[in-house]
């Protein structure tokens, strides 16, 4: 397993987090920011929710990284 494979795996994981819809998927399972009044997100669950929320705001850079990844795959074979 090389560095490129690891980076591709992290990109795929970030894509998976970015497409999660808070209203349809996260809130019914109890994974929304509404459960943490006052912004106290020190727990592991709060940190994961923060990570999911952050990846949803970074959709444009993720799209650019996906295009770069696809171009590299096309060029390198």
C-alpha cells in the first residue's frame, strides 16, 4: 500500500462524510449539533459530529481533489 492509495482512501472517506444529510440521516439517529447546547462538543460523539459538519462545508475543495484524483488516474493508468 503506497502513499497514493492511502490518500485516495482518505478522500473517499471524506466524500462519504460530506454526502451525509443531517436532516434525513443524522438527526433521526441522534447525531446532530442540536444535542449539544452551548457548543460543548468535547466528547467523542461531539467530535465526530463536528468532523461530519466540517466535511459538509468543504464540498468545493473535495470536488477539486476528486477531479485531481481522476485526472491522475487517467494519466497514470
